[in-house]
């Protein structure tokens, strides 16, 4: 086997699966199912944002939905006022990144412990939820957009071809955009983690004091990672609003933050592939349970979480890497060619 294939087997496997899904799913699925799968892809992007800062930076953010909701509302407000979705996508990523930078600066440089970081981020989420929820009056407007309070903002335009507001993307195009965004985020984070920044960030997760003793600025690395995670969560919020055409204060809810954490715990915290699997699995289970009246969905989800914590504490990702990756490597092994065999015979 070629050394490049052996050292990058997981990347190649994810790339092959991603391209297969990108091409095959729109052809194989009906419209409703394709819309649901698109939502799963968006949630996978959101899961990656927390997987990066928690799984590799050791920053447990209990209020990660603050960045998701801010990106969603930023896109909704800006796209209705501007009319074109090109600039609103940038705004939807920039505002959560700025919030994460400001929040992270005061938390990390003040050397606040991990528990209090979780409490602070959760408090910020609750503040956003209550503030946005109380904007039902007609005086709460940003340009042409009425915030709507608990009713949210309806009729949000979907994505369009850059700088062409009339060329609105359809469901199939939206799926392709979300899949490409997911692959770019995944491979971008993988490349970042292989760089020196990523290695230092993982070292900070393991022992922050030792990293600082070696001369690295651990707080700066955590701040950059926190900002990147906020930007990715904002992107997920933007795609979510463009997908559904609606956004409400529930995007800031504690339930939304808890779901993201559950995705990671089910899929595997210290990985990137695991949270994507966990997000798709739990989202599919939630959607399936929501269509029946026999069993309470929250009871089933709680039982699933307890089962994974007790029986599979490392999540699904180790099962995938330990069992499926060896199979993929065996499939990639090429048989010796006739020329190579003849050369061996001559020697």
C-alpha cells in the first residue's frame, strides 16, 4: 500500500463517503427525506464546532447554542434587509466569532476554571434567549425586520447564487451546499489539528501548565479555537435558517445546547467523525419519535444517552475506527502487479 494512503486512510475514507453521499443521495431520496437529511448535515456542522473546542481544546461550552442562534438571527435580519445572501453568510459567521473572541478573552485571560466557563457560556445563552423572546412589540425592529419575540422571524429567504438574489437555491442545491460546507469544515479542522497550532491545542487540553512552561501561550490558543468554533456554529445557524426559512428564540434554548453535548457524547468527544455520526443518529431518532404518540421522545433520548455513557463511554467513533478502518485499509491494498512479480523472479 502507498504510504500516503496508509497515513491518510481516515481522510480518504471520509472523502469517498462524502462524495458518494453528495452525488447519490439527491438521486435516491424523495424530496421530504432529502430535506430531512439536509438538516442532519447542518447539525453535523454544528456538532463539529463544539467537537473542536471541547474535544481538542478541552473547553466545555454549555451555552454553545448562543453562537448558533446568533448566526441564525444575524443571517435572517441581514438577508431580509440586504436581499442577497452573500454578505449575510459572512455576517452570520463574523458576529458569533466576535462574540466568542470577546467572551473567550475575558474567560481565558482571567484564568477562569472549566466549570465556570461552562456556567458563563450557559448564562450568556439564557440572556440571549430571554432578550430575543421579549421582542414581540412592534418597536423591536432592525431595518425592515420585525424580531417577533417568541414567534420568531418568518419568511426568511433561502440562499441564492452569489450576488444574484433572483437565483434562489432549491432543495437539491441546498443539500449540495450544506454537504460541501460540511466537508470543507471537516477537512479544514483536520488540517488545522495536524499543524503546530493543533498539536499545541491538544497539549493544552492535556496539561495547560506544562504547555505554558514550554513557552507557548495556552490562553491564546484556546481563544483562537473558541473563536473558530463560534464561527462554525454561526455558519450552521445561517444554513439552518436558510434551510427552514424561519428562526425563533428556541435556537438559543438550553435544550438546543444540551442536544449538541449529547451528540458529542454519543459519537465520541475526542474525535471529529464521531460527533457527525452522533448528530445524524440522534437527530434521526428525534425526528422518528416525533411522528408517533406511543412513547415520550425525551424518555427514549435520555435512555439512549444513559446507555451510551454506561456501555459505550467513548462513543461510536472508536467502533468505527477500530473495525471499519482496518476493512477500508484492506480494500485499499493493491495486489502485486505482473511486472513486480517478474522482477522478483529474475532476482
